[in-house]
């Protein structure tokens, strides 16, 4: 229904688990990252109205950050695509097999074209080197485009890698592989990759200078420390693992047939196709340009951003051909090495 369904390899993971031979349009919206509040107000705020058969698919109804009973929109919990990909790949490169001298892997929180973060990249890079030694740093594509940010990491001896563009169907597989090969996963804000790592039983750490997220300021980092203190204080791996599995919705995972049913993949309809190519882009543009109001309570980190920021990169917000389903077998794909770092 919308391009966000295909971010970070999520539709690819779901299609693979469901037994499809290609990625298809989804009749609804799929949560595309771990959130500290309701995904309907974070990820789906541009879509207060959906076609009658479409659903809002969230990862979990057992997150500490929000209650489905108090949410303004109905949601269907299906579990995180990461968990489905993990089911497909089994325990290859399980974190318990990692040697003690393996490197730490850092996933710094990233900017987007619409939302800019206030964070001290150089200070975090230095602190990471002091605490973990030279590490592997997985940068988001938007940050890789900034030469100064790249130099901030390499000057302290870190190796910069990438999981690919956000529409790369192998993105999630590369993240899974990095997490399973890591001695510890580190970030400067409790975020999706840290929750994934905790679910694997990999050691995690959250530290670094304060991060301010666009119009939301420091409220996000404050909320994560209040609601998930185990990730900011000393806690056992098992305790963090159980919390992470609840956040990712492990109890909501569906079997392949049921997953095909809820996503609309067991029937043929032009509705999701038309919404993907025409309905969703028009509605999102109208919302960003202020022509359509977001629902009350929407958490928009890009609030106050000039519409020209949206129009400056119009193609990044438009739909394109659906990605191909990756054909790798048991092993996760390796991370990408940026050309400027080779």
C-alpha cells in the first residue's frame, strides 16, 4: 500500500517466510521500525484513513511504549519481520558462537532527509573507541552521504559499513548478520538494532552524548531511559532478551498460511496496487504540504520542516518497482563497504 512497507527488507522477509516467490503489495501498512510510542502515531500518521480492507500491522501489542486498547486506531499485531527472517535463517552465526575477541558493532541513530538529529558524532566515535576499541560502525545511507560524518568515525580507527539503501531487500539480512557476528551491539540511543541484538542474546550498550530528535527534542531519549531502564543500567542478557522479544512481538508470530491471509496475499486485488502507485503518494504529499491534517497526537519529528525540504528530494518519496526477493540460503549477506572507505 505504501513504500514504507518495503523499507529495510521487511516485505522481503515476510514474503520469504510466507513461501512466496516474489514480493507483493500488502493490503495495509507495516510498522518499519521499533518505536517508543504507538506506530500509528509515529509511522502511520500520514494515513488517518485507510481503504476498508486495509489494516495497520504492528509488531507487538505487548510493548511498554503504548497500549493497543488506548490507541486511536485499530491495529493487528503480527510480530517484527526480523523475527520471521530469523526463522528462515535459523541459528546461523548465533551470537553464542562469537569469539571473545570479536569486534563491537555500533548502529548510530541517523538523520533522514526530513528529520535532522542533534548529536555529537565525533564525541560518540571517540567514546566508542575508548570503551570498545576499534569497532565496526554501520551507518545509514543518509549519513554515508556526509563526508564529515564518515571522517568522524574513520579518524578513530573504526571500520564503516552499510546495510544498504532503505529499499534494499537485503538490508535486514545484513543487519542480522552484523548483530550475530558482534561481541556487543552499541548505539547512542535505544533503537531498533539494539532491540534486535537483545533478542538474539547479544550483549548491548547504550551510551554517548545526548541525542535530540528533530522537533521532538530530547523527549525520545528521556522516554527510553524511563520505560526501558534495563538497557541503560546493568541488567542480564536474559532479562534484556525477554523484554526485546516482547517488544518485537514474538508471541504474535503467524504461520505462513495465516501471514498470507492477513497481508492479503492469498487473494488478488487491485486495491493495494492502486494505493501504492497513486493513493498513498498523493495523501502523503498532501499531509507534508499541510493540505491534510495528521491525527491528534501524531508524533512528527519533522514538524516545522519546510515543505521545500520534502520537494527537494521528491523521488525519494515516490513509489518504484517492488524489490526482488533475495535468493541467499542459510547465510545472511555480508555488509556493504562504502567506496570512499575502501
